[in-house]
C-alpha cells in the first residue's frame, strides 16, 4: 500500500494533539499512518467519546464525510507525534479506478474495518465493562500500552474511575 501512495501523497510529521479533521469539516484527505497513533472521537454534549484508535500501517479518515462529500460528525486527532502520508480524495478515486491492487486493498480494508466496528458495537451492547476491558487486553494489548487511560475509558464506555477500579480488581 505504502509504495502506491509514495507518488500521490504528501508525507509529513504531525505533533500530538493535532486535529486532522474536525466535526463540521468535510474530509478531503485519507491519512496513512507511518508512525504514531490517531484516534477518532465525537463530542457527546461536551464529553469526548472515543470511537477507534489507529496505528502504524492503518489508514484513517472521517469515512462518511470523505466518501459522501458531507460534513464530518467526528474528529480525527493525533494522540502521539505522527508521521503520516496524506492522499487527496481525487488521487484516492484515481487509484480505485485505475489500480486493481489498490482497489483490492481498499476492499479488504473496508471489510476489515466493518468487522471491527460490528464486533465493537456488539461488545458495547452485550458485555459488562470488565469483559470489555478483558477483550481489549486480549485483542489489542498495544492500546493498553500506548494510549492514555482517559481515552481507554472513553473507548470502553466507562469513566476513568471505573477503569481504575477494573484495573485494580484485575491485579
């Protein structure tokens, strides 16, 4: 994937806590993460709720905005210093239309992301907070190691105090 983007993207270093896409903006770029971590989140009446984390080798954008030419309902923000490649929507569309390898990669990535989102939604609906934390430990230990606790709590749908209790109970 990265080799396909080299001629069509702009590489840059971004500091942590940088908003790449804000709620209300139209997403006009797709970001490929070479180094660092990015999170997607939304503002729930003044409370930040984390939707997903993205790491090296992942791509991220406000997908509905990027594909549908409408305002984003989420924020895309770096939470570590990052090295990213930006690809414009027009270059993305050209690649999808002209490059079978890229088209196959995009299809597989879209299916994978849909599966991740479906499993996360199911977990939020059926599992207790302790079970969600255990799943996270098992399935995504890099999140525990790299992400600040208040973002993890938000991702799990609990308060930081509840996360602290769960972590203490586990010990």
